């Protein structure tokens, strides 16, 4: 039987809960096997280990161990709640497939859509459910060769429409990249192999140079600043990332500033700024973006520094250098923490999902709206205090007001962008700084008509209905 490693960071009472969940999973799944021939319980154990490695809390680990119990065994939600509490039971229920549908002859695709809709409605409620579902899908994709070709393609399409966008939303880049690549391989095996070979050639071509740059930065940090704790790792864009950039965005490989990157992991945030200064003393700098001082909405933090160096052929090459602490690196790998999620607010990351659910007559319409409103292209803008915000591309200043707070939107009178007054239908552009002017009266029809996002339009409609009832 597999054992869980890394439990020493949990308290004694937490370890007892995890052990209890482990024993129950082992008991409930006894005698069942995966398509690979392994005992079924190896899967929830692998999911739990992934969550432990990701430094998730004990409740998330328990959810991982128990995540298939309601779906595949006789235990009920109420029984789990009695043994482990409602938070863990709710988490297990959140990742459980929909079985009971009004349509008795529902197809597999319809069941998948219903299950995805159920999962989406948990996104703004508890990040633990997201963590468990992503860990579950991560491990399942590692053994996809045991699935039929049809199942592989269905799972791959679901990954692109649901799980990779969710992973991106919470900043879990390792999971996002893995799901994209394994799914791309299933859907387009020939193109995948060609790009994988191209990627390997690029790595072979540039790896030595990247290592030399990393050593130069590390040695200089130590000699000039006495910073000895510095881990530097070369990184390369994933296979699907290459495909997306070349085929979808029509870019050439040598135009990709983030094709090649160096990850510089240090102890403290101040060390990151010191390393930035040292690096720009050593190499020509082209652009710096500070995500430490102004984190992304999903709590991603790093300093991005594009520098230029001379390759073996004496040609100039751009490379992205990312400076971050160990904690920042952990979040960039596995996604934001429960604390960050609460602080940032799941409602902000997945704003509007509950409203989309309430107004969607069927699962297909719901998923189409979510794809556009929640996971579509984004524009990055800022509040006057410097807080970074991401809204759907095409959003206006009216949508921004509702994004910040419903009341601000409902009482909006006007807006300024980068210090200048703009019309209310002004479409947000990357790096705009927006100030909303609030009035005393409810938003006018003329201003309300400028809203473009589903969330803002629905909130305005709800207020109109409420006002009529009051009259």
C-alpha cells in the first residue's frame, strides 16, 4: 500500500484526520481496480500526495483521499459530513459526477455538461474543490493511455474548455501546461510530435547559454550582495503554448519573448529587487513588469524582466527572467492558497457564474456563456490605488464599476481614464487606470446601456426589477 509523504507539516490532530480519510478510502475502494490494473485506491492516494506537495491544507488533502467515495461507493454525503464535517463532505460532493438527471436517456455528453456546470458553480465558493478536481484530472491524464481513443479525445476537449482555463484562472501553471500538452497530444498527435521536436531542438540550442546567464546572475549576486540562496532554472514554453502562439496568434518562434525564460527563486521579496538591479547591470534591459508590487488577480507574483543577450551566432536574443520567492514559486506552480482566495475573493475571479447559471435554460448555453464571460480574452487595467484587475475584452468603464462593487456601478455618473474624462462606452485598454465618478442618483438608462459584460447587465436588470417591486 502506498504511503503519504510530507505529513510532518500538519498538526497531530490534522494528521489523525488525514489518516482517518486514508483508511476509509482504502476500505471503501477495496477490491476495485483501475483500467491500468492497479488497485483503485492508488488514484485517490496519488491525488492526495499531489495536494500535499502543493502545500494545501489538511481539509483539501482529506477531500482528495475521499473524492471518489460518494460517486463510486455506498457512502452518502450525510455520512461523510458526520465523520469529517460539512466542508470536506461538500468538497467531495462538488467533484462528484452528476448521476440523477431529469432526462432518463441522457447521453454521456449531456452528463459531462451537467457535471461541468455543477463544478463551475463551486468555483466562486471554495478553492479547495478546484484544487481537488485539478489534481484528480492531472493524475488521470498521466494514465490516459489506458483510455479508448474516443475517451481520450472527449477528456481532452473538456480539459481545453473547462480545466485548463480554471487552472489558469487560479494561477496553477504546472497543471495548466500539463493538461494543455497531454490534451493537444490526444487531439492532434502529428502536430504535437512536430512541435515537440521543434521545442527539443530549441532547448538543445539555447540551454547552455541560459545556464551561463543564470550562473552569471547567481555568481554576481553572491559576490556583490552576499546573496547565496538563489535557485535558477531555465524554462521553455510548453508545446501547446508554441502551437497557440504560432498558429493562432500568427507569431514566429523567434518573436516570442517568453519562449525562453529563466526562473530565479530567492528567499525574500527584497532579494528579488536586488537581483533585478544586478541583472540589468549585466544585460541590456527591454522591459520590466512588477507583479510583486502589483500582483495579478489570481495572486501571481514575480518580477518579469526582458533582457537581451548574444547567442553563439552573435545574434541578439530576448529572454524573460522571472524573479520570485519560494512561496511565490509554489503559488505559480500549484495555484493560489485558500487565504489568497478568500482575500482576493472567488467572486472577483469568477464573477457572474451564479447569475449565468440562474439565467441559462440548459447546460450547453451555460457553458457557452461561461467560456465567453469568464474564460475569454482579458484586458488588464488598474484602480487609482494601483490594484491590478482583469475584465473580459470589450468591457467598458461601466463594466469596470460593477466589477469593483455593485453599488459603485449602480450609482456611477461618469469615469476618467489615465486622468482624462471619457464617454461611458469607452472600451478598456491594457494598462488603463480607471477612476469611477459616483453620483447620488441611480444609474441612468444612457449609462446602463454602455455595459457589455453579462454580469453588469444582469445586475442592472435586477435593480430595475427590484425598483419596480418597491413602487
